[in-house]
């Protein structure tokens, strides 16, 4: 089969590899489209320790063509999107059966765009921050994969006010399509907000933005830390100060959830998938690349040139 390999020289190459065979509890999927996500950038930049050569690609959609021991044969032929720990940029990939999410209600391209970002955005809003009707919500990286979905899930949860932050003025109108009432450019945050405080803040940024976010959290507010796009430096928070204001500092790690409680992650993915299938939530696929163009897809994401979601056409 054709597959993209990231080698020790940091180069991506399309190469021929043997097709993987599903082990116990796994399925093999003939991949139609794979989703491009920030984890690809982190692997490329060495922030995730993976053995090289490595077949990247953390989300792949297509048809189940074989099952391993313990997986019902009836799943063969099912259209799925799989949350995987690599191998998606290849014609066939194996995946844990639990995390091969039924995607019969959407096409394979949209299913690839679903990826990890959709259950992540769903969980951030609903499972972790538990956005309630009437809440105000502040979402950073609002034009990105998670951000463009989180705005929609916050709307579906009944948020009263949703404010997004993006990197440049060109992203403002784009982000507003996803339920945001106001979108700020990064330099405007936090001053343009006046004295406004938020019930829920989603923070994948880190560093000084995280410090500014904590200062914007309303009494009984919930801040969810789920990434460090800008800065990996630790940010120290006083538990006693949080207690005095009734605030909660929460985190989310979908990768860890996939390893430790895949059933729970799959339940969230199923709920998110129903909202996509019934049209309540739109996955905005803005770029499609070929298998021989994975490097461009990842570099565009790393350079901030991607809006919404990009996918790779595999077969
Ligand atoms: N913990 C988890 O379970 C989990 C799951 C999925 C994703 N994540 C994390 O969430 C983050 C977003 O993921 P994604 O899939 O939405 O990524 P994405 O589609 O690549 O979006 C990344 C966004 O980050 C913004 N950005 C880039 N550099 C920035 C900087 N220096 N400061 C502030 N914003 C910056 C860009 O916004 P502009 O273009 O507007 O500048 C871009 O829209 C990543 O850090 C990822 O690792 C975590």
C-alpha cells in the first residue's frame, strides 16, 4: 500500500509498505480521506516522541475491510472515522474498534474532518466546562479546527454570549460564521473587552494569554486548559485564590482519554457525530491535499495559514 512516512531527516516521503493486519480488538480501514491536525505539527517539530520512521495521520475515514479477534464481523463494510495514534496517511490503517466511530450519516470527506477536533470541542463545551444556558464563553484560536466547532457547540448548549480570539483581521469574519457574537484579533485581547468577565474560557494558548484569561474568569467560572500553542512555559495558579472566587481550573486531554477510557471518548464522539449528521454542527473543510502533499498541509497548519479543517485524499 502507499503510505506517507516521516523519516529521521524530518522529511515526509510517500513509500510502499505492507498493509497492516488488525490485532485483537482492532479493525482495518481502507482510508478514503485522512484529517490533518495540530498533532501532525507537534510530531513534525519533535514535541511528541514517536519512533522514526513513522506513518503520521491521527484521524482516518473510510470503510472497515477486516476485523481482529473479538470484533464482530458485521462491522466489515461499515463507514467509520477512526481516532488513531498514527498511520492515517496510508491506504490501510488499523484502529481500536471502539474508536472507529460510525460515520454512516456523513460522507467520508466530512468524516475525516470530524477527527479528534469534533469530540474534543464537544467535550470541552459539554463534558468539561458544562456550558449552561445563559453562560458567557471566551474561546481562543476561534478560527481553528477546535475553535470553529466549539463556537457551534456553545451555541447548541445555549450560551448567551460567545467571544472568539483570532490571530489576524482576515480571520474575524470567518470565525463569526461559527456562532461567535464578537471576534477579537489577538492584539486586542484583553483590553478590548473592557471589564467583561466570562463564565467559561477555553485556553489552548498558554503563557501570557493564560495569565490574562485567569484574570477574566467570572466568579464560579471554569477555565479549561487544553493546549500550549504559543507557550509551553508553566503558568502557576493559586488554588486558594481559585477557592475564594469559586472558580475551577480544568484540563482536557483527548489523547489520554483515548488510551485510558476509549468507551467514554467514543460516547462523546457518537453524540458529536449525531449533531454533525443532523446539520446542527458544520465541519468546515477548507483545503484538500493529495497523499504526496502532506508536508504542505502540515506546514500550512504550522504557519497559521489554515482555517477550519484540512483533509488529505488517500484513495
Ligand atoms: N487537549 C486536547 O485533547 C486537544 C485536542 C485537540 C487539539 N488540542 C490543541 O488545541 C489547539 C488547537 O487545535 P486545533 O486542532 O484547533 O488547531 P488548528 O486548527 O491548527 O488551529 C490552531 C489555531 O491556533 C492559532 N494559533 C497559532 N499560533 C498561535 C499563537 N502563537 N497564539 C495564539 N493562537 C495561535 C491559530 O489561530 P489564528 O489562525 O487565528 O492565528 C489557529 O487557528 C492545539 O494546541 C492542539 O494541540 C488539544
